[in-house]
């Protein structure tokens, strides 16, 4: 995947994911540069994000073909499908949320402010 990184990628990590019948399942997470002129960076700037990156699900049958965009807005961490009309499955959203916490800790040398955040993964029972 490294050869396919978005221009301005500041950090990149891959995490193994347990998926039955997909032994090579992986989640790839990046931290992007808001100053870049890429679709994801433009989206992040337009929505007022302070940080953003991409999340790709690799080697999983029927996984989304396009990456998700994670973006941080003050204390809210958003996960948005980059493909209109493709909602993020609840279980997958919770897994990605947990992995983002690990990612933020691992890239503390690049973005220490992210590692200082205390992330909790909200359950869907919360009122909107």
C-alpha cells in the first residue's frame, strides 16, 4: 500500500484485523497534511478539521473499495465514507475508533497533540 499513499502523508501504519475467511485482513491508517491539495485535505479544511487522515480496509471481501476519511474537529472524531451513500458499519466504526487510538499513540513523535487525546468509542444508543 505504501506506493499508493496520498501526497503529503505524514504518518502511515497498518494493523492486522481478524476477519473469518480473510487471513490477510488489514486496516491501513494515515495522517495527512492539511496544506496539501488533495480531495481528502480539501474536505478536511472545508469541514474545519484540525487533523485528518485516511482509513483503508485491505484484503477483505466485500470491504469498501474507497478509504474512509477520519477527521478531528475540536473534541469530535468523525469517520466519513469517501463514497457517497456508503454508511460505515457500526462494528467496523468501533474497531476503527479503537485502532485510531493506537495509531495516535504510535505517531506521537509526529503529532503529539493527538496522543494526548482520550478517545472513547460511542455506542449507537446515544441520543443524536
